């Protein structure tokens, strides 16, 4: 009888475990999987979001993408954010983590100072930096340049300076996350490795390149993958820092996600926007798989 009662209790526990696990599973499927599959369906339709009719058009939306100059401009801008922003943020984030790891006192204060921008609303960050970039007498940066006798800059109103200006904001806000993850990776390295290296006469440079960096390679791979996804999906900064959220001037800062938003909710071309969403999804998937394969081959 005791054995039967024990099995009954175990079955009850197992059933309740499945019940509790099903709640987040249902939520995830309804929030993630269903919209994703629905976006794939919409990509083959011509739907204006207002009408109930969804006209099936096949690959027409995808064919139209290849002849759309704005699509190629936004795609190029998106890759610029990734190619220039991600390496800079990774490098600075690692330098900060490496230096903070060597600080014995008030290291918590330094962590908080660099991490606060990351947890701050990106809308607020974008508007503060937009104010900093304003012309004289409003903008802080141009006021500093003017006081030093240097020419003021156009920043967000310049076709060549607008993207680097937004990129600087993005990197600054992203540093806290990179730094914290790098710091966790460095802290996880066994102190015995450093002690043995110093006993063998290794200097700081040798320890850095032969022990620290190789040991945190999984951390670097993780940050590369997550960072690539974040930069490919950049939206809020551009939306709030450019004039009327258009990604200007002349689409010079407009990323693909903002073009998707404009196509869907301003031009009401939901099918066309869904086609671009599918392209972005495939790009993120491809880049992630490439990074994972490269990281696995280097082990």
C-alpha cells in the first residue's frame, strides 16, 4: 500500500509539473510562434491591415523587394550598424571589464555607473543624445566645439554624420551589458591559471592573450550572437533621434526594421512589410548559424 501511495503522489506531482510548465509554453507559442508563422503567411499576400480580404500574390512582394532602392539602402544601413557598432562595443566592453576586474575597491560603483545606461529606457537615452547633438546654443557638443574655437558640426542633420552619431549613442548604451557579461566570464576563470602563469614568469600581456581571452571565448561567442541580433534589429534610437522618425536625412540612417514599421503602419502595406520581416529573420538566422559554426570549428 505504501508503494502504491508513493507512486500516486509522484504521478500527481508530475501532472502538476506539466500544468505549470504548460502555462509559459502556451504563452510563448501564442506570443512568438504564431505571429512568426502568420508573418510568413502575410508575406505572400497583399493586405492593407484595414480590409478583411487578404489577396494571395505569391512571390510578388519578394520580387518587388529586389527592385526597391529604399530596401537596399536600409539593408546597407543595418549592416553598417552591425559591422561598425558591434566590434567597437565589444572592444570597449572588454577593456572596461578587464580594468574593473583589477579594481579591489568600489568596483560595484563602477559596474553600476556603466550598467545604468543599458537599463535606462532607450527612448529617454535617444532624446537626451538628440538634445546633445543640437546646434548652438542648445546642443552641448556644439557649444563645447564653439567655445574651443572649432567649427560646429551638423551631426543628425548631416547625411555623413547622422549614422555615426546614432551609432555612438547605441554603443554608449550597450556598453554596460557587454561589460557585465565580460566581467562574469573573467571572474569564472580559475585563479590557479593566473598564479601558474606568473610563477612561470608570464607578463600581463602574455596572460591576457594566452589565458584570459582564450578562456572567455564562449563569452565572446555569446556576445557576438546576441549583439548581432540587437544591432540588426536597431529601431528605437533612429526612430527618436531623426526628424519625425523618418531615418534621415535622405534615409541615411534608416535601418530595415524602421522601413518595415513605415511600410506596415504608415503605408499600410502589411504584406510587403511581412516579406521584409521574413528576409530579416532569415538574415538573423544565417548570421547566427555562421557565428556558431565558426566558434565550434575554433574549439
